[in-house]
C-alpha cells in the first residue's frame, strides 16, 4: 500500500488551505468593494457637478426673470425714460412707485440685492432706495462695455465691476423709442449664495467646485475649494456641454453657463479620495482577517475533537494488529457522538463482535470435527471387524488358500494405513474411494464374495476434497444394513457421479432397499427408538454432521426416491471445503 501523509498533516494542510482561500476570497471581496466604492464616489462627484450646474442655471434664469419684469413693464420703462426731466414732486411720486417694486424683486434671503441706475438731474444717491445715478458709472470701462456695446443680460465677476461680489447686469431699453437706453439693472450676488448652489453634497471631501469668468477671475468656490489646476479653455462650442479632462491624477468636469462668460469647473482629487477610502478598505480587510481567525478558532476545537477521535480509533486498530489470533477480539471502543465517526466505530465494534463469534464458532467446529474424526477412526478400529477379518484369514489359511490370505491381508493393511494416516484432516475423493475398495474387499470375504461393488466416478470429480473417512461409513451402512439384511442372496453397491447443476453429486446406491423416507428422516435427525437407530443411525449422523461442518451447510446428505428395491444416498461435491460458515 502506498504510504501517504498522516491525518494530522492533512488536517493542518486543510486548515491552512481553508484559511488561505478565505483570506484570498475576503481580500478579493474587499478589493472589489473598494473598486465599486471608488467608482461610486467618482460618479457621485459627476452627479454633484450636474446638480450644481442645474442649480446655477436655475439661478441665472431667476436673474433673467427679474430683468424681464423690469424690461417688459411698459409703464415702468416710460417712467424711467422721463426721469431725467422730473421735478421734485414727480421724482417723489416715481420713487414711491419704484421702491416697492425694487424690494419686491428681492426674495428676502439676502442672497442678492437689486439696484437700478437711471438718468436724472436730481440727486438720487440714496442707497436705501437702491436707485442710483447712471452718470456715476458711465465712465467705468465695464459700464461702457455693457451700455455702449449692447451687452447681453449676463453674469459678471466682482473683479469685472471692481467689487468683491459677482453681479448680474441688464441694460433696460425703451423698445418703443428705437432701443433708447433708459436704465441699468444691477443685481449684486452674495458669493456664499453661489457656493451653496454648487456645493458638492456627496463629494465635498474630495472634490472642489470653482466658478470663474472668461478672464480666469474666480467668482466663487465650494467643496474642498483647493485646486492647483488652471481652468481649461472654454472658447469652443464643446464648452457648453459637459466636458471631462484627466490631468495627472485628477479629473476635471467643466461646462460654460449659457448666456454668460461664467465657467463651472469641478476637480476630483483622486489622491484625496484614495486617502478617504483606503482606511475603510484596510478596516474591512482587517475585519475579514479577524473574522477568519475567530472562525477558525471556533471551528478548530470541533475539528480537533474529530481528529482526536480518529487518531484514537487509529491507535486502537494498530494495537489490534499486534495481537495474536487468541487475542483478536479486544474490548469494544466507545463510539462517543453518533456521527459518521461514531457510526464507523460502532461498525468496527460489530465487526469485532462478529469476529469473536466466528472465532468461537471455528474453535467449536474444530473441536467437533476432531471429536468426530476420533469417533470415526475408533468406529473403524472395531475389535469385531478386526477379529472377524483375522478369523477369515485363519479360515482361508486352513483351507490352504494362500492367495486369498495374501490378498485379504494386503487389503486390510492398506485399509488401516489410509484410515490411520496422519498429516491431513481431508482426503481427495480418489483416496476415499480407495478406502472403500479395501474395506469392501476385506468385508466381502466374510460373505464368500457374494456381493459386488461398482465404482464409476468422473475423473473431474476425483480431486474434490472430503473429510477423511467419509465414504467408508456409507459403504459399510449399505453393506451391513442393506445387503446383509435383505432377503436376496446377491447384492450390489454402486458408487457413481452425475451432474447436479454446476456441481458433481456422488451417489451411493445399494439393492438392499433398507430405507424408507420416514426412517431416513428419523435416523438423520436422531429421532425415534434408540435400539432402532443406535447402529446405522449413529454412523450416518456422524458423517452428516462432519459434512455440514466441513462445507458450511445446514444439510448435505439426501435420500433420493428411486426404485422400490434400491436405496440411493446423494452427496453433493462442493468445490473446496469451508471450515467456518
């Protein structure tokens, strides 16, 4: 048998393999979770950018809406067109109507303040009214560009108007008077309000948002609010769509706000994102390792207990191999738990019990066979048989028949030589037939050779082993209790073989016709009157018992129904004897 690793070594290897597989699988799950989380955070940054840009566009739409309220209020536009020629009373009346409108344009949040510059000869420098003189700013470069250059309503940075707040500028014209400029609507916007609009709610820890104009002036910042990147160029039509730019280890999302020169740009700092996610990843990896270790610590006592039981069973079996045949049945091993190992131990205990039973049965059978063998031998060395044989020899010597004396003595010598031979408990059928021949030759002398014995056995059956001195009692039974007790002066014994299925069967037939079916059953089972079966019945039962033990069968000999004047005993010739059932 090929030498393999011990179960302890396999146990350790299996544990290490399981730990390694769990660690690899857990690491893969953590790494995959980290990758998915990383992608999700990057997608969250893009979502924040799109949400912020929509909020900024909505805010711009609100500014345009405020300018539209003023531009398309014909009464207000006419009022503003005539403001330069107002009298004091007219100014007061106009101011009374205009101020509530200006305040109504503000939502009260303080995120922006509405002002309007008008042409007037009166002193309108009243900041509480938010009505200012247009002449005061017409010399400013930004004002000339907006007023004289037919600038669009748009958002501008604070630096553009030399202020610290971004603004929305909208020239108001009298559409009925050839686009005559009548006022300038200015809305100052709180930078923090813009920052709150574009603030990245999901990605504030690793992304920054910057609002800037076409000159690169920063309008507002939100989120991480730190970036070393230059703002990308926005002088193409693509600038009005979402653009993604990868610079180094960072990702930039940028888009230009339509109707203005403002650009919104978000920078995703991947190094910062990894710094945020890596501790979580390491935490999950550590937790996975810890759970694996705790799981193995919890499982190892169970597996160790199983291993201990297996090793105890292995030692138990190894000790059995060192026992002699006489000590082949040790005390049973305690099974413990009723699991597969316990069932294996119980099966082994049952096997040991069966072996004990078989060993005891074998010992009993060997003793029984030895006893029957001795009885069979003793039965053949009966004094009367020997005396009768010697008397016959003396009688023949008296009659001066030296050849018959010599022949009888040779047969008698050969008979006892075969019966008393030592060294084997079995003989082949060929030797058993020789014993029968010698016995019949000696016994028939007493009856003046009145009987015949015919032997016709297939050569293929001659090598079949039988217990020693099996056929002679059957031949003696046929001669003494069959032919001798019959009323016929002649008689014949036939021994022949025939096929019985796949086996040979030996038939011992005599013309004495001394058996009926009932008598046979009583004698073979030991039933009936003692005086009736003490002779032939005992010999037949002796042979039957020996054959049953030898072949491991419940019954071997059988009486066959045949002619009324003939008795047939059938002995199946099983190949190879079985000393133990």
